[in-house]
């Protein structure tokens, strides 16, 4: 489709020769973008290509780039250009060309149904955008036409290929609607049209899901398609059959995750509460998952227990009011509440042994609010039923708030400890809230428990139990006037009985009795007030900023309190208008910027290094909490969405762009210092985490800076920041080129480091493995580039499995568990696994045989499970060959024991927990520990 249009004015007359957007020039620019090692050339190519995509010539070169003789990267660009032209420049297309454009897109989608999946998806998005622009007048039965065209028997593509292409198209259609730029009045018309069209979609999905002959890949795609459509607020009763089919599919491990997403999205629609009869039918389906949940918990299958808990919480949290209204069904709803209680009290310590219990906390707020909102008579009935439940909840929460043993806690990473701290704060907030329901009886209850614990002579009490009870008191005391409580004198009398044998217990005791010398209560209280009440504070913001600034400049507080204070100010400023924020930011950080400018001129020495790290730390803590976007649960989608700032550019981005050159100057002098590099990366990492999509304007220049930093001196913190960028921006077509360029650059530099000897850099290897795993998880396309030496990456990861540092080994195992499932979809991965998979298996068996710590056996079991699930025929050959040599992987093993192990592994392709148990048994045999006292705690 070729059209004559006016050249965009932004190009400029002087730049005309450089903007010759021919097929040949586009291909040259893409080659430069993907393969030129020079980052500046890549950026120039990216800017040129972005202009090419919106140029009039894009209509011409897009179709030529889709030719069969082109590589997928070039075809992908062609498909993306078509989508941009259709979605952004629809008004430029003459109406008499709609049908030919539609026909061309259908032809291309049919051709790519058996071709590159990433290109197929972009073409489907382009056709979806076209359909949304034509509906309802110019294309009244768009969805029905799509279904009919792809079901035609005369197509050259096989049935399964056509089916998957149709499902991909139907999946992206609602997603494209959610992000489309349609005017508001058009959006309403198109939404109504799509609601009617779901009548052509759901019967097809039901048929494919319930058909025994449907392969797993089709059923999975059906579930994703259903999940996409329910977010258009389809009436819940119309989804009933598909929801039931999705519940049935939860028994299939391959379909489990997709089924959970579909069910949760369907249940969570804001409109779903109108369909009470359907909701009542869902309760028995959810309760029917209890046995599967118990088995998952018993087997340590965190993924399954997490998924089932999400379903139960989605039903309870979104519809507690509607279900409580059905008084005659009170027993079935109580059973659901008890199931959620089981999820709250799931065994193990958060976040190390379980990550499920935190999902349930909001439910208890919602249920309490709904009960207390009823008129007096109905409230009294429900209070009678649910007060005992809430007392049980307090016991469960205090148990979950307990610290693990000192020995176990010592093994936790700083990140795990921080997550646990935040989790305890959430529990504290929940207990505060529950006090409104239970009143003074709750304090008496806690006092009785503490009294029995401290005065009992039968058995010694653990400090963890005591600390948790005191923590409960402290949580409730924050909301009431304890002077009027008759429990407090008794509590003060009990405190001298506490044997303080631990720092955490001492800290909690001090906070409970309120000793000001031993607490940081002033700063932590200000932070809490600014977080919880920020929308009430704008009238006082200027005073708070002024006092805080004075305190910071006088250096009254220790470093950690200064960082907390900056976080408090971030929360406070978030509630102001953008102009006010920028004004306050200017006065707050200008002194530090001036100081940093002076420090950047000085010759590096230990004292100015401390000052630089302190200033960078203040900025990163400020940017951690300064979030001017807001979350909205609106009528057009059931999920909380982060909306952009309406008033203009994000203040954090404005500040970052202003200080970017200064930060680069500091870096140029301190590139050798890991602490300074880490502090710089922390600023951007925390900003990215807070801003998410709002950070987009900074992506190209940050990628360029990271590339230069890492090329000069590789540091783990640069890789961690790259991982964040991959996680948030790699899926965006506009940001994919700079992120891919950075990914390829850091990979190349790290592979060179491996050649020189990586043993001195376990932290870099650890971060590199985490980056690779994130890339595979978030954007496997990063592994499609021909410049990526997948074989070298694979061999380096095998080498990393043999490192003595446990975190590095764990990260390497994580990489392989993400890589192996991609054997089928990424050709280069499949090839390298076929060639070098045996080397990986040998390394895993060596580790299990005794070369690695026993605490890592679950990680190696994950690799074996992935090999068995995704490379079964290869594994069945390799494992027999690998275990053949006498004495391998341990001289203690008999040939029969090795044979039994290989047979057990090859038989178990579904239950990961069973494979972990087999590996634990086998490693004990290898180490000569089987049947000894060493196995007792294993």
C-alpha cells in the first residue's frame, strides 16, 4: 500500500538526504542497530528508524520487509511499522483502501502462522488496531469474520497453525483496545461492539478447551485468550462455562498458571458482583481446590499453593459484601473464609519458605469493613459468627510474625530480611485494624497469653514467641489511648520477667515501653505520617521541608535516619502539584547538587568518597518514594493501573536529566570504586522501580551510560540495573533496540571476563546469571540475535555452577531453569542444548555427587526437572551415559543405585517436589550420609 504524503516537518530540510527511507536504507540501519558495536552509531540508527516508522514511505517498505527471504528481526520491524501507521495515522488512510489493507494483513498473518512467532504477534496487533478503527460501522462483524476466515479449510496452513494464529489475534484484540488511542466516544461504541462479538469467541474457546484432542499449546492459548477478553467486563454469567473449564484445567500442571490468571481476571471484574448466582456457583469450585492446596503445601510446591490462594482471595476480597448479603449461604462463605485463613497461616517463614500469606491480608480488612457496614441487627449476627474467626486470625498473624531461629535467620539475605520487615509492618497494620472489631478483649487475650508464657514453669519459652506477642501489643497500642487500658499496668509488670537474649527482642521491648534514647521514633513516625496521610499534608509541606532541610544540613541524625527522612519527604512531595514539587525539590536538593559539583572537581580521596556516597544515597532514597503518578481502579479494567502524570514531565525525570551530566562526571573519576558505582546505579534503579513507564525518556541515555561504565570496568551493580531495565522496558518496541544493544554489550564484556578468569568476580557472575534469566523470562527475543553467542553463554553458566559461592550457583541454576523451557521456541537455544546439554548434566551430577553444598540441592533438582520436561529424549540418553563410568559421581554408589536414580528421574515429569526428594536421597548416598544423624534435619 503506497501513498504520497507530505514529508513530516520535524525532519528538517537540511537532513533530507539522511531521511531517504528506502528498503535498502532501512535494512542497513537495522543492521547497524543490531550489529554495530559502537553505541553512538546504534543510537543514531535507532533515532533514524523511529522516523522511518512514521514516514509516508513506511507504507511501502513495511510490506517488502515482510518478504520470506528476510530475517525475523527485519520482518519484525516491518510489522511494527505497519502497526504504528495504522494505530497513530488512521485518519491518513483513504476509506477505499480499508479492504485491501485488511486483506493484505490477513494474507501475511496466514503466512506467518507457520513462521516467526514474534512477527506473527506484531501482525496480529496491527490487524487488531485496524479492526478497532473500523468497528462497528465499516466492519460490523469483525471478530466473527476473523473466526470464519481462519476456520476455512482451503488455507495452505495446517489446522493447528491456523488455530494458534486465530487465538493470538483474538488475544491481542482486547489488549490493543485497552491501550488504544481511540477518542472516548469511539471507545464506548467499540466496547459495546466487542461485548456483542464475544458471542463469536466464547463458544469457540469452550469447544477448544473441552475437546480431548486439543494439544496443550492450544489449550494454553485458549486460557490466555479468555483471560484477555474478560477484562472487557464481559457479564460473569456468560463466562460461567469457561471458568468451570479453567477450574478443571488446574489439574494439568502445564495449564495451571494460565488457568489461575484466567479465573482471577474473570472473578476480579468490577461488574462481576452483579451476578450473585454465578458467584455462589463458584464457591464450591474454589472449596474443591482445598485438597490440591493441602497437597501442594505438604509437597512444598509454592507455585501451586500461591495460585490457588490467589483464586480464593480474588473471590473473597472482591465479593465479600455480595456474598455476605446472601445470608442463607453463610456456611459456604464461612468455609471460603476458613480456606483463606489456611492460606494466611500457610507453614513456613515469609519470604523464604512461602510467599502466599501476604496475598491474604487485604481480604481481612475488606471482610471486616463489610461486616461493620451492615445495619445493627445483621451486624450482630455476623459479629457472632466472625469474632472467633478474627481471634483465630490474630493467633495466626502473631505466629507468622515470629522470627526464625537465629541460625536460620543468619542465612537469610539482606533482601529477604527487608521483605520480612515489611511483611511484619503489614501484619502490624492488620492487627491495628482488627482491634476495631475485637476491642479491649483483644488486649486482654494477648496479655493472658504473654502471662502464661512468661510464668509457666513447664517448658522454656522461645524468645520468638515472646517477641511476637509484644509486637502485637505494640501494633495495637499505636491506635488507642493505652492510659485507659487496665491491661497496661499488668504488661509493665511482666516485662522484667523477659530474659532478653536477642537483639530483635530487645528492640521490640524498647519500642513497647517507648524508651526515646534507644529508638528512632521521631524519624520513623514522620515517615509513617507522610506515607499514610500525604494527601492531608500539602498545607504544611513547606514547613516540613524547611525543618527537614535544616536537620539534614546540620547532620543531627545518623546516615540511616537521614535516608529515612528523605523517604518521608518523597512521600510528602508526591501529593503536591508538579510545579510545587519542582519548587520544593529545587530548594531541597540544590545545596547537595552544588556540593556534588565541588566534589566532582576534587582529586578522589576517602573523605570526599564518603560525602559523594552520602549525597547519592539521599537522592536515591528521595526518588524511592517520590511517585506523582497514581493508581486507579477504573471501569475499563479490573487491575490497578499506574497512570501517567497529567500535568507534564515527571519531576524525578526532570531532576535526573538535569544532574545526568554531573553524575557522569563523578563516575568518570570514580569508575574504579565499586561503592560509588553502586550508589550511582542505586539512584537509577530506585527511580526505575518507582516511576516504571514514566522513566521511559531516560532509557536511551541510561543504556548508553551503563554500556560505557560496564565496558570500562565491569561492576555487578551495573548488571543489576540492566536487569531492571530489561524487566520493565524490554517488551516495549520503542525501547527494545537500546536495551538489546546494552544486553549484547554487557554479555560480550562478561564473556571476555570469563576468558580472563572469572573466579575473582563471583558477584558479577551472580548478577550476570540473574540478568540472563530475567531476559529469558521477560523478553526471550533477546536470545534471537545472531550476535549473541548462546553457546559461550551456556558454557559460562555451566562453569558458574562450580563456583563455591552459593548465591552465584543459585543464580546459575535459575538461568538454566529459564533457558531449558525455551528449547523449542528459540532455535539457537535448542541447538546449544542439543550440543552441550550433556556437559550441563555432568556438572549437575558432579554437584549432587558432593561438589556443591547440600543446601543447593533443590536448585540442581530444578535443572534436572527442566531437562526431563523439555529435553526428555536427550536426557534419557545422556543420564545413562553420564552415570556409566565407575566412581562417578561418587565412589560410594553401586551401579544398581545409579540405575535406580536415573529411572526415578526419567519417570517423574510432573511433580517437581518428588524430583527434589529423589535428589536429596541420592546426594546423601553419594556423601555416605544416608541413614545417619546428618539426615535428621535435611
